[in-house]
C-alpha cells in the first residue's frame, strides 16, 4: 500500500515538473518573438508542437495515475482485510500485557513504546493497540502518536481528484489542483500511522 501511494506521488511530481518546463519553454518562445529572434509563424508552429507534446504527456500521466490509483485501492483493501500480525504470538502478548498492566507503564512509557514499535507499521495492529491503550492506560494512544485512521477511506476520498490535476496544464494561473500532492502525502502519513487527518482541498488561482 505504501509503495503504491508513493508511486502516485511520483507520477504527480514528475507531471508537475513537466508542466512547469512547458510553461517555461512557452515563455521563452514568446520572449524570442517579442525580441525579434523568431517570427510569428515560427512562434505559432513551435507553440503548437509544444502544446501537442504536453497534452500527450498529460493524457499519458493521467491514465498511468488512474491505473496506479486502482492498484493502491486494492493494496489498501488487502492491508486492512489481512492483518499482518493477527496470528502473531508476540503481538498478542503485548496486547495482553497492556491490558493486565494496571497502569504499571504509565510512569515508564519508553518501555511500552519499545514493546509496541515492531507492530506499528500495520493498520490493524495500530487500531488494536490504540483501543487497548485508550482503555487500559492513562497515557492513551495520542501520547504515543499512534493513529488508527483508515487508510482505505483516506485513499478513496481522492477518487476523481486527478481530473483537475491533469486536465488543466495549459492554464498557468489555475492549471492544477494544487492540493493533490498534499492530499497524497496525508494519505501516506495515515497509511504509516503518522497522522489521522486529511488537509482541506484547495485550488490555487
């Protein structure tokens, strides 16, 4: 799941770099025309070729993003439906130890943190640990920065967001849904258990 989300971010980042280079090149061509270095017909032809190339790139990247997004959704479903540590004796022992601690770890959180750390990469494990901490300890899951937000829901919330990102490359002022990369980063943080919230979406004009 994490690998697929990082792949989505890579696609968007490289597309944005290509879009920025497109606008830089277009500005340079327009400046050359103003300076008299190239004629109006050459400018028109060069911009047409530039537009065609960028349009092709945007369509290709959008399709690649959509395909990778589908893979990411499937990976998230699998991660949630197939808990990595469900049958792990060590994990079950940690949960039982917390339940039976009677608050013994409240004054020594580092010991508890060390016990939990091998299992925090897994969403299902984080969810169980967070619930156990919140019920049986005074420190609670928030103290340990353990977040149990559902990464699948976070990822599903981005469905269709690629349209504004990849369809508006020609307009430099408001050409892209500037929140997509930040949203993907938020999903990645949730998948890693480092956050539980998604930032608000926005379009920059």
